[in-house]
C-alpha cells in the first residue's frame, strides 16, 4: 500500500526521498483504513515499511490491530528524483531542465537518470532483491501456513508501481499509467513463487 497523505501530496510537490510527515488527513485516512481492513477480516503476519517517516507512521497505524512484527527495509524507500524533489509537477512539466525526469512520468521508455536521480537499473534491482526475500519467506512456509499468511508492504507510489511491474511482468508504460492513491491497497497472491493480482488501488476507508 501507499502511505497516507502529506502536505506535499496536496500541492502536488514531488517528494521522493525527502522525509515529509503525514498531515492530519493522512493520519485520519490511515487510521480509518486500518480499521476497515481489520473489519474485513484481514490480519497481517508481518509488515515491511520504507524507512521514510510518512510510510513508517502509516505502517504503525495499519498495525494497531494485527500487532505484527514491523520491519524497516531500505529497498522499498521511494524512488530518488534527485534535483526534482521539492518541485511541483507543474514545474517539472514546464521546466526544460527536468525533461528527463518528466519522461519518468509520461514517457518512461525514454527516461535517463540525470540531476542526481536514480537509474531504472538501481531501482528495479533493489525491488527484485526485496521480492527475492518475499519469495524465500513464502518458500519457508507450509502450504497451510502460506494460504493464511498476509504480508503488508507499506511504501510509496513509485515503489508500488515498481513492485507491481516486477511481480506481474508489466512494461514500463504500464508502470507509468498505474494510479496509486494515498492508502490505496493492492492485493497480490503469491503461489509457488509466482504472483497474481487480485485487486489494485482499493480504498478501504
């Protein structure tokens, strides 16, 4: 799932790895989502979170009912947008200095890492490494345990897109088109090392 809302989300300012906290609406949204997920019968056995404060706070609120082990993992930190962080999307769309970064959102096949931004190779490499950990976790469970084992990953819009792309074999164009709202949940089922999508961007609150 993506973290709750921040003030920078409301004004469409690119966050990346800039450590912006949840605003009150983001806290309320995560709190309501946690309660609604609990009431739907979902219990988490383990929660992974990005180390950024907006994700960690969301993970803590999502863990109120499950009280599962909560693990910080730097491999699911948000994409690094380099010098683009702190600028609004309007600035990125209109300032020629950010033409490569603009491609990340609108023409991903043409994206090139510039101005301190992360490369696709690094980004998808760390996501694949994280997914290897998830597959090993599933492999260590018995079939009965696996059937009832729920793992929550609390991260960021870019990382959710990256995870879905790598899990489901999407192209970078599919990756760019996917809408990921704050506190939107994406349910994937892992069976014998392969992922399938059950639902995407579901709002529980």
